C-alpha cells in the first residue's frame, strides 16, 4: 500500500472514528454532569434567552476593548472564516463530506479557495507571531496552544502545497495533506480545539447564570 | 431506453487556456535564436509539439511572423511542408505522415532547412544517373 | 541482416537521406527531446546495430498488442519495428507452435545479452506458476529464462508493470508484476490499460536510438510521457478552477463540457500522456469524450474505489457504519464518565 492509499484508507477511517468518538464522549460527558443546585433566589426565572444572548454577544468585543483589540479580533475572525471557507466551500472537501453524510451544498471556485487558503495561512502565522511575542500571552501559552495551532495550520499549508505541486509530487503532498488532517481530527476532541463545540456550552451556561443573577453581560 | 433522447456531448470545448502566453514566449525565444544565427552562424529550432500550444498561440505566431517568399513541399515518407515566414531566416516546417497526420511541427531558424538541401551522396548518384541518361540518348537517340 | 546499422536498413528500404532526416526530427519530437537531439539521433542510428526484440505475453487480455497495432504514424512506426526486428511475438508472428518457440530460442541465442525483452501481462505465482503457461512452460519459468539474456526489459501495460487487473483483489492466481521477479535488469514501465500506442513505440524507439533506457520516475515510467498528471494537462482544467462541475452524465454541466471531478475523474492523481498525445490518431481521449479518467496507468487502479466516486471520497468499506459506531461508543463512554463523576461528587458531598 502506498502512502496515499494508507492516508485515504485506514488513517482517515481511524482518525474520523476517533474524532466522532471523542466529540461524543466529551459532549455527552459534559452535558450529563451534575450541576450544583443554586439555592439563591433567582432574579429571572427563564434563563434560556440569557444563555443564547451570551453565545452571540461574546463574538464581538465590548466597546471598551474595541480599540485595543481590533487587530486581534480581525485576525482571529479572518482565519476562522477562512478556515470555514476552505474546509466547507471547496468542492473536493464537500464531496468528501457528502460521501460520509449524504449532505451537499454549493461551493466556490477552486481558484478563489486557494487565495482564501493563502490568506488563512498568513493570518494563522500572524496569530502565532503574536502569541510568541506578546509577553503575557507567551507566559500563559502551553503545549496545547502551540500544538493546536500547528494541527490547524498544517492542513492549510499542505493543502496549498499540494495544489501548487511545491516540494514533492502531488500524490505525496496530498497524502501529507490527508495525514495532517488525520492529526487534526485525532487531536480535535481532546485539546483546546474542542472550543469549536464547547463554546456553546460554556457561554450558554455562563449566560444563563448571569441571567439568573441579573448580572450585566 | 426507447424514450431516451440523444444527448449532444461537446467533444471540443475551450482552447487550453484561452491566452497566448506560449506564443509570446516563443517569439522571445525566436529573437534569441535569430540573433545567434546572425551573430554566430548557429542555427536552432523550436519544437511546437513540446509546448502547451493553443489556437491563440498559433494565431499570434502566424500574425507576428507572416508569410515569406519561399514555400516548398518535400515528398519523402509522406509530405513535409516547408515555408519561410515573413521574417527571413525563420522557417515553419511541418512533417506529415503518409496519412496526412502531422507528426512534427518545427520553427527552424536557419539560412536553409537541411531537408531542402540536396545531400552530397544523392548529388553523386544524380551525376551518374545523368551520365547514364546522356549515354543512352547519345547511342539510342538521333 | 543483424549486423547492419539502422541507417543501412532504412536505406535498404528506399528511405532517402531526407526521409531519414525527417525520421530523426519526428522521433526527437515524439520522444519529447529538444530538436537539437535530431542530429544526435541521426548519428547514433548511423552506428547502432539493429537490436533484437522478444515480446512475451503472459496473463493479459491482448489489449496492449491491440493498441500497439493501432499506433498512428504508420510509416514511422513500421520503420521502427522493421528496424528493431520483432523476433518473437506470439500474437503477431506468423509462426506458431513449436516453430514459434524455436524462433524465440534462436533469437535469444543469436543476441544473448543484447536483446530487448518486452513483456505484457502479469505473472501468476499460484499453483507453482501453472495458472498460465505457453507450450508447457510456465510464465514464471519463461520470464526467468528469457530475462537472463536481456539487455533491458520494457513492461508494456499495467499488468506487466504493476500487476494490473489479474492482481486486483482477491488476486486468485497470485499475479505479480515483472519487477517482483526480475531484480537485476534495467526495467522500463509503460503502464496503461492499454498504454497509448505511440508511447509504446516511442519508448522502444528511445532504447533503439540511445541504447539506454530513458529517464524514469519513481514508478519506473519514462518521465517524458508520465511526467505530468492528466489533471495538469486537461483542457477541462479551467472549469475545475472555476468550480464548474458536471454532476451527472447528461446534465447541463456535462453538455457544456465542465470538469468531471464529481463524476469520479481520477485525473488529479494519474500520470499519463492521454491529455496531450490523445488516442485514435490524436482524435480524443476519455475526458474529451465525456468520461472521467479511471487512472489506469497507476498501480492498483482497480482497487481504489469506484470509478464513479469522487476522488476525495473515502475508500474504506462502510463509511457510515464507522461513524455511527464511533458516535455510539463515544456517547456511551461519555455517559459512563459523567455517571462516575456524579458518584464521586455524591461521595464527596456525603463525606462533608
Ligand atoms: C464555531 C466555531 C468556532 C468558534 C466560535 C471559535 C472561537 C474561537 C475563539 C473565541 C478563539 C480565541 C480567539 C483569540 O485568541 O482571539 C479561538 C481561537 C482559535 N481557534 Fe477557534 N473557534 C471555532 C472553530 C474553530 C475550528 C473549527 C478550529 C480549527 C480547526 C479553530 C481553531 C482555533 C485556533 C487554532 C485558535 C487559537 C489561535 C491562536 O491564538 O493561536 N477554531 N477560536
Ligand atoms: C487552502 C487549503 C486547502 C487546500 C488547497 C486543500 C486541497 C485539497 C485537495 C486538492 C484535496 C484532494 C481531493 C482529491 O483527492 O482530489 C483535499 C482533500 C481533503 N482535504 Fe483539503 N485542502 C485545504 C485545506 C484543508 C483543511 C483545512 C482541511 C481540514 C481541516 C482539509 C481536509 C481535507 C480532507 C478531509 C480531504 C479529503 C481527503 C481525501 O482526498 O480523501 N483540507 N484538500
Ligand atoms: S476532468 Fe478530471 S482531469 Fe480534467 S480538470 Fe476535471 S478532474 Fe482534472
């Protein structure tokens, strides 16, 4: 079996299985956790809207921080939106997911996706530079932060290398691309990348709590 | 299957890229080759089949090079068409197989393509053939 | 005959000096060599002795030979073959039975150590190699015997090069490619199911002309023909880049000649010359006729998922089952984890 068949076959099969397994484990594990009964008198009874509101309101900086955090927010938004476009709006990727789930949707021109991919990679690099040059951020960064960055950036980098045939033959680069995706899939549920799903729960819970207490959010 | 409508599958779609980048590159290369011929007496050639060569490129080359004074056809293992372009020293040579299939298409930069020159062996054979004919007519004819 | 040079042979057939120049120019063009190589070819052919070729067909469908006999450029091609002298080819030669076997042995003896061995078909190893035999000699034995005296081996077609269809899962005959058996000779792979006719003749011509194998890629294929993917030379590529895909064989996109990726085209990972050299006298190639590339010049092409499934789709058995099982297993482990945490919390609060 050559590298590409290994990547496409067993590697992808097992990493996808671990990905789904891990996400199910962690989500169910968190959702079924016992919550302490709050004996204080609630200011509001229905806290659902508070939870939902915080999920969204935290997506935008508070006016006080808007000035100082503008660049950081812009960078973070750019690479997240970029990732979304690259992962979901590229036809080969959509067809991969269609094969797994039966779902399909319109996609963007491949050439456009390459440009977005390059922008995404550049922004990711900028995020890393920021992390490594900011004294406080540097101090609080751990292995998870760096590793999660790497497994996010690698698929983008290898995807771009593959389509431009840079450095090796296409099938080799494509195999590396798929293997880097496998790494991302396996790491995803167990590291901080899980924020992509857990943010709903954490913000929702916090928002509901604030609502109950009548705290300003 | 009786109700199936025949569908029209377009066998020829767009040209390769729809630009004439290759044609431009070839013109630059021709300039260099022609300079080498003029300055150092070095002939050269370009194989058009080795390049991603589209209709736009062909059109560009044909327009830029134009028609010259010489046009010749060689009949040897199928026809070959040899014509000088409007740029003296640049020849457009197309070799065809016996079934008129183009086999090779070259732009030769030279004073005269080799395929037009009579080989010296052939000239020698020609000499003896001519002498034989003269001999025949001297002895048999009036 | 055998010790004449190629040039002398051509001259004996009435090919003039001009014809010879043309022959050299077109050969250089065919072999994707720079035009200046024509002079080198002319010079070599003036000196090279006529090499001998023995063609062995093993576990195959004769498609490669069929393809070969349809090589366009009849003049040039027949010249090449006349020049190299096909001393043994059991489909194309007139002799049959023991006379044919005698021809092979004679050709081997006469040019021992110098002939080119062309193989099409894979070699079965099951049942001591007797799944396929010629004149009572197993393919395995005949290959070993004939390869011993060969200067080089050219594998025509995916079966000889990589095992091909006979080797496809579950490989009932234990078929292997030539390279699994012969390790000590230069081997050129000319894969394809079948290979493009002029690619076959050109590779032989290359050997004839230079007395050496051409530059090869890591799968033993000549770089001049297998250097680019179909996708990189495909005339439908602009549509791929624009995101315009045919989604069935008779939809709007198919009618407009859009990219066939979604219909299973294997062009992006297939190295061959179909998109440039084309088939049937340069008329067309599968993608131009509306069907995706099936990747026939790559090893194991038969076992890489359906021809009609997009390249990026998974290639292992039941994809949905994998995901479903993983989800259920994960949920179960999550529930157990939550339950055990609850129990621990309860103990902790009771202890207080
Ligand atoms: C809806 C889904 C997602 C949300 C709401 C989300 C939100 C966030 C937020 C709020 C941050 C902190 C940003 C900052 O430092 O400014 C972050 C960082 C990050 N996210 Fe996401 N994210 C999502 C999906 C993803 C996905 C799918 C990936 C990767 C596959 C990803 C990769 C990252 C990485 C690598 C960082 C850290 C960047 C760094 O500081 O080096 N995110 N995300
Ligand atoms: C600009 C960035 C990217 C480019 C240009 C790119 C390009 C590609 C290409 C060309 C393929 C191959 C399809 C084929 O087999 O023909 C592919 C497959 C795939 N890519 Fe990407 N990719 C990029 C980023 C990503 C990212 C960020 C992810 C995931 C997080 C990803 C996940 C995948 C997956 C799962 C496959 C399917 C594997 C397969 O072919 O079997 N890609 N990508
Ligand atoms: S038809 Fe096939 S080879 Fe051509 S561009 Fe589309 S995917 Fe690539």
